[in-house]
């Protein structure tokens, strides 16, 4: 999976009025960014404002999405960092299942 495929999956998974009503940005470093807007029901690769920004290496994100790396362990090991509202990151579990 590459960033374009992930963005397409995120666009299909998120819908306006769904159960995720926040903005979260994934920062994959040199690979790019993914901004998921739960309020507007959109996902794109812009660098807009978000309630929370999750910084994680692309390879580690793939491991998390495939179940090979536990997100909590990644956070504890410093492989995943959250800036902003931590509760937004906690709400991502259901959405992450759709992105796998």
C-alpha cells in the first residue's frame, strides 16, 4: 500500500455525519501527510489544521495497520507521537480497522 491507496481507503471509510467527527493528520515524514476530516467527511494529503497530529514513520504505520505492531507499544517506544488532543487519537481505533 502507498499513500495514494491509503488516502483512497480513508476517503471511502470516512463519511460526513459518521461516528468520527474530528480532524486528524497523519504525518509520515518524507512520504507525505494524510488529513482526515471527520466533520466534512473528506480525506486528502493537505497539511491543514487538525485536532491531533500523529507522527509516525510510514513503515511503522503499515505494521500498525496490519496488526504487526501494537499502537500503544509504538507510542511507548517513541515510534508514534501525538501532538494536540490525545482523545482524538484514542477515537481512531474503529477508523484504523477500516484502513487496514
